[in-house]
């Protein structure tokens, strides 16, 4: 029961921080003397595609983080597993330490990608690649955990 409580708390914190963060805008608003509907219109075409790709990469990172954290809690708690990844430096049996470390890295990647995305231009592609690379790595870890849980 304790491990389920820790899992729910960790996932809630990660999602709350990532969902409530301000949205990254690639362009700064330049005020003019007259305001019209065109002033506030979104740019069309490529910018919309890049915005959508960045948003999708953020949700991919959040989903992969949720999968990894959930399966880590279940594996370390109910199945007496140990941490085998980089976070074992916080203790192979320390569930809270492992969750905090992995959650902090994922939050750091999300925060850094947001800052890079705001720089605009080609930097936006790097921000998307950062999110996708980290999410793919931790999704792989989460899938590995699921396979471990099925065996035990």
C-alpha cells in the first residue's frame, strides 16, 4: 500500500509541475499603435506544425515518465526489485530516492527544452529532439520494467 501511495504522489507531482508550466512561444509579441484581429492571429503553416510537434514531444515525455515511475515503484515495492539504472547511486532499494532522481532529470530536460524552444528558429528542432530522445530512453526502461514484472 505504501508503494502505491508513493507512486501516486510522484506521478501527481511530475504532471502538476509539467502541466502548469507556462507555454513556450517561439515569437515575441511586438506591440503596435493600432490593434486589430490580425495582430493576435497565429502564424499559419510551418509554425503551427512545429508547435504541434513540440507539444506532442512534451506529452510523449510526460507519458514515458509516468510509465517509468509507475513500473519502478511497483517493481521495487511489491516485487522486491532493485534499481539497475543510473539512479542506483541513490540506493538500490531506495524507492523515493530513485523516483526523485528520475523525476528531477525528466523535469530538467522538459525545462531546458522549453527554454531552448523559446529561442526560436532552428533551436526549436533541438528542443523537440531533446524531449523525444529522453522520452524514448525512459519509455524503453518502463517497457523493460513491465517485462520484469511479468516474469516475477
